[in-house]
């Protein structure tokens, strides 16, 4: 809901439940929603209480208890208390799904676990999509491929060479 260039929240009946007060805000995920104040991202709960102060350059919704945040132009992850639990070392990140998240280091990519440990690393592709039903889609030098959680190629698109 937008009033006088500020955003807030309504319930399913249209009743205002969080007064318009944010420059921008997003939907709720795992009980928290992103908001922007003075061009910084923070998180509120369903009552509108700020639970993570706005100091991030950018931020994404929570998934599996962690949210991607940008600090000093690098991406990392915070927990629901706002503590950085995976240091911002990445050029790009994706949401956690099935315990893993796709990340890019710029020259190559892979998947990290919730501790930040690279569990699938590949020098031949930058970054894949989130896992769904045990598989993740990757763009490679030869086309598209699906990998399993061990990094094995399950399917590859065959591109004819000219």
C-alpha cells in the first residue's frame, strides 16, 4: 500500500496493519519483510517492529533461515537476528534451497552450505539456479546442464559444433 510516497501493509480485508512509513518494502518471508530507509535495507516483523536495523546496501527475502545481504558491494548471508553468518565474499548469491545456495566468485561459481563452505565448486561455470527436487540448472560453456547435489551432471544440452 502506498500513501504519500511511503509504503505500508494491509491485511486481506484491506485494513491497514502497518502504517505507511517505508521508502520501499517487500513481502514477508519466514515472518520477516525487507524495508528500505535512507537507502539502506533492514527487516521488520509482522507487527511492523524493526528486528534488523537498516544498514545493508541491499537485501533479499529469508529462505531456510538465512537472507542474502550486500555489504561493501559484496554479498553474504545473515540469520534472523541480523548477524552476518556467511561473510560477504561473493559477487552474486542466490537463496538457500535444499540446504545449498548458488554463489559466484566472479571467475567461477558453485554452491555453499549454510556454514558458508563451498560444497560444489566448478571452474567452468559462473553460477547456477537454486536446487529444486535435488537438481539445479547450470549454464555452462557448452550449454545448459542439470547437476545433482554432488555436482554430477545428470543431463546436458548438446550443442552442435560448427
